[in-house]
C-alpha cells in the first residue's frame, strides 16, 4: 500500500499542529531526498520499527512473451 506525500504531511500536521505545513513539506523533502541519495550510493537505510530500504543488482535475463513467442 503506497502513501502519497500530501497525505503523509496531512497526518503529521494533524498529529503535530504546532508545525506549519510549509515546514513539514520542506522537512519531508529533505528526508526523502536523503533516502534517495543514500540508496544511489548503495547504502542501506533502516527505520527502526518500520523497515529497511536497500538496493540490489539483478543480473540480466532473456525473457520472451509466451503469446507471441
């Protein structure tokens, strides 16, 4: 199940009404950008109690469409 960034910001805004949405959006952009940059460098990103993000390289394989051959 995917989450849209705007829904995530809305939920955080509801839980922490002291923060402005503009600041929460900037914060989420920074966090997501750091996650992307870490994954590009081949590093592993771990959120305790949530999950782990990592990349893996898959070797090429020859595929064919069974319908058209």
